[in-house]
């Protein structure tokens, strides 16, 4: 299928640049705001993400994941890198509100949209984990908080935080690989 | 299988996993539910891939990951890296916090992205046309820059990304096409970018006129520090390019309405702007030629200038100004004063702006009294700045600036597919 917006961007179609901006601008903007220390960095982050999207658009494979997921993956990689690169070495502590949001006892309603089958599946699996495991994984994924920040915020030992995040995500992937299209990706 | 709860063991810190390597068993607790239970080890490779998908990696971890990926042969498609964890994290991110329906980019930011997209498409066009035209010397420069930049496998190679830097490629093309052999000229621009690593006279810009002092103003009043500092500045430049290679743009020297008068009388105090735009200078060897290589993230850069004579009147200094597309063009940001020692053919100076510059598009130089001034002495600065630049491509030969609003075409130095 070569008619996705990303593939048309990869083909150098000017109208596709505009479509991509309008279709995913809100998503990218929301991610950038969530990951940025300093709101003045958000605009630069968004632009950096779109440049990365144009360049990597040809890699998008609709058989593996939705366009939304691909865009979010590229955006997250850039934002995580930016956090490290331009954090000015500030170890910003998560706010109480962030901790509360990430550790909310009530299960987060997974997005049931067809565009994120993998995400909906992963959330179902996540809910099977113990609450503290769910909490650190949410904190890690939603804000890219460092293991140290999570340990500080939750009072958990650093090693435990790392274990929860790494083993939790690995377990999800292993399970996904046994049942979903991720396996195709691994076997390429 | 039912969940197998277990208490976190505080004694199990990260040292165990940090010592681990690919294939080495890790911890076996945590009691994942159902079909997650079969997991019994985490390799160092998986740890790094998961960390990359969540908290990011530092340089040494990136290097370790690359090595482990090579050893494992665990590559995915053309990317050379396993991104399945990143995809999973992205899908979970979207599921946990889907963006609000109808959320849009702010109009100004949207326009900025579209302008940058225009530049990118033109760069692709230019790239397609010059592929294969790079000279042996250019290849050598590329290789040197790639080595210096420590090969970031997340960035794309693009000859085009190196050409033009932060300039509008369309305008570069339009300007160059007015001359014959624009491909050769484009190659010259490539070399101009890549030539940033060549040795030269180095010095220090002394800041003034702004709310913050410049980091490089260690020797106030002693601007060109000469040989003892040469290696230091060159080393800093190399490190700067390596550390910021995906966030660099080249700022052209702005055209002053009275540039030729200024150039012709520069040895006399004229308090005037000097310098034609870069590509005009290619044909006018007697004119100052220079660029600022600038990192918006770092809010710093380096100025390289040649053909600028030393000032003869005591108490005069050159002052560097950087034009921010989002500021009043009559108020460029002062970026320090400097001297050019007699006989110096070229100077290389670290640059820091007095205030934050969000959309640096070009720079100018004036002659000021010692210490510089807060605003440029020449009222006609606006003529060289945004107004002329915004008149469209008919001005291409003297307008290599970016479109208003700024673009951010990064200088990429390496080759695999990017994020």
C-alpha cells in the first residue's frame, strides 16, 4: 500500500507534507508538550520531529503498525533524545500531579481505536501486572522519567524500578511477538 | 497461570543487570501474570533496547548497544536496529494518553513546519541533481566530518542537508541558476560547510550590550588571542559540530545596502555594515567571506570570516550581530565584538548571543567604538534584513536567507535511516 501519507511524503509529494502536518500535528504537539522540560522548547521539538518524520517516512510499513504508532515512535525517539541532550542537566523532579496521573488506581481506559490495536492489546496485558509495576511502566512511558526520578518519586529502590520497567516491557513484547505482528518485524 | 506476586527486593539494585551482557541470565522475580510468566531472563541487549525506548541512552550506552546489535545480528529491515520496543512503547503511549480529538498545531508553528517542509523538498531535489558530482576533496571532507561526528546511526545521510544548511534551498538554487554551472557552485557550498574544520586563526568574541555576558569573554579587550588558543578553539569547534551535528545551520553574511562603500573604505572609520552574502562573495574574492555555524539548541556557534581587514583607528572594533527572524529586524541581537589582527587572513571565533535567538537567519557586522553598542550604528540595517529577504525570489542573488519564520534544516553527517 503506497497511498499512506508517509509514503507520499517519502515520494516527495508536496501536498503530503501539508497533510502530514495537519493529520499528526496535534499528536506530535501533545507529545512534545508532555516530554519537554521547558515549553519554549516545544516548537523546536515539533519541528525536529517533523524533519525526522519526512526522512524516515519511507520506512513506514502499514503491515507492521499503524501510521499513528509510527509517528508516535519517531516523535518519542526524538523527544527522549532531546530530553537527554538539552535538559541542561536538570534532573526535573516529577510533579505531584504527574505522579498522581501516572499512578492512578483507576485503570486507564485504553484507546480502542482501530489505529492502535497493539496499544489496546498491550494495555490489557499491562492491567494484569501488579499495581506498582503498572505505575512505574506508566511513569516511564508517559513522561520518559528516568529510573532515578521514578525511584525518588515512588520511594521504590532504584533496582526495583529498573526491574519493573525492563521486565514489564520485555514481557509485553515477548507476549506480543508470540501472538502478533511484532514477530514479523523481528523476522525481517 | 495465575499471577505470582513477589515483593520487590531492595538488595537487587541495578548492579546485577549492569554487569550483564547479551544472553546472560537476569533476575527471575516479579511474577508477571498469565502468559507473561515464562520470561526468565533479560539480556543486556534487551535492557539497552528497552531503556532506549523509555528513558534514552547516553553515548557509552549507545556505543554498547551498537556493538551488541552487531554481535547478535539482531537487525530489523534496513534500519540496522531493533525498534520493536520503541514501537510497543509508542503504541502504549498512545493507548494510555491518546491526544485530544481535534487538537491542532498552533497556526504559527504549522506555518513554520510547512516552510521547513518546503525547504526539505527542495533539498531533496537538489540532492537528486548533484548526486555523483561530489569531488574527491569533498568526499574526504565528508569522511573527516563523519569521523568527527561519531556517526550517529539515528540520522540520515544527506549531501543536501549539508548544502545550504539553514538557508532556503529554493533560493540557493534560484540564485545559483543565474550563473552557469550551479552544480559546481553547490559543491562549493558543500565545501564551505564541511570546511569548518580546517585550521585557521582563532580568537575570542567579547560580549557586551546584552543582559548576559558571553561565555567566551574570558579575556575582555584581548579579542584575538592567537596561537595559544588556536588548538583550543579548533577543538571546541570540532566537539561542537560532533555534539550538535543534527542541530546546526549556517547563517549567511547579510548584504548591506551600502556594503560596497563599506568594503571600500573599511580602513577608515565608517561605522557601516560590511559584507555581501556568501555566494556573491564567491566571485568577489576581495570581499569579506564568512559564515556563522549556529546551534539553536546550544544558543552558540562559531564565526568564520576571511577577507576582513584590520581596523586602523584606535578604539574601533568589529561587532557581530545575529538577525532573529522573529524579532524586529532593526534590532539584531548583539553577539560580541572582535578585532582582526594585522595580516590575519581568516579568523575563527566562538559566538554566544546576548539574548535567546529562536530563529537565527543571518548575521551582520558593523564597525563600532571599542566595546560595541547595543544597537547597530547604521539605521539602514533593515534594508539588508527581513524586508529585502521577504520580497521573494527575485532577490535570490542577494537573499540566501531563510523565509521569515525560520527553518531548521539540520546538517546531517551520517548515513543510516533516522528517526
